[in-house]
């Protein structure tokens, strides 16, 4: 049995880092509803999986991009957050 556990661990380590909506909400300190709204607004990139494409996952690199470019954490940290305004053309960004 321990040999199978070893095989599983090596297989699991090769999976990409993806997060559920609940995981993403917990990391950002916001509600799952807000994460879903950001995904629907296409502010937070997500992938759809499954037969009906209803299962949502957020890749680690997409979450890192979102935090760096679009997420405005609350003050004090851990009490939610909001979207930064999108840069307008001519803002130099």
C-alpha cells in the first residue's frame, strides 16, 4: 500500500496549480460570489472544465497576474478587496 501512495504523490506533484472558486476566495479574502462576478466580468481569468463546462478553476499564474494587476486589497488586509480600475488609453500603461 505504501508503494501505491508513493506513486500517487509523484503523479499529484505533476498536476498544475489550480484553485477552486472557494480556494480563490479564501486566498483573496473575499466572497465566492465576488470571485464569480470577477470571472463573469472577465477581470479574473478562469478555465472551465467538465462536460457542461460548469466547473471553474483558477490557475496559479492567472491568480498571480490578477493580484498584481487588478486586485486592490482592503485595508486592513484580509477584509476583502475590490478591482482596480482598468487603465485608460493614453494613461501611459
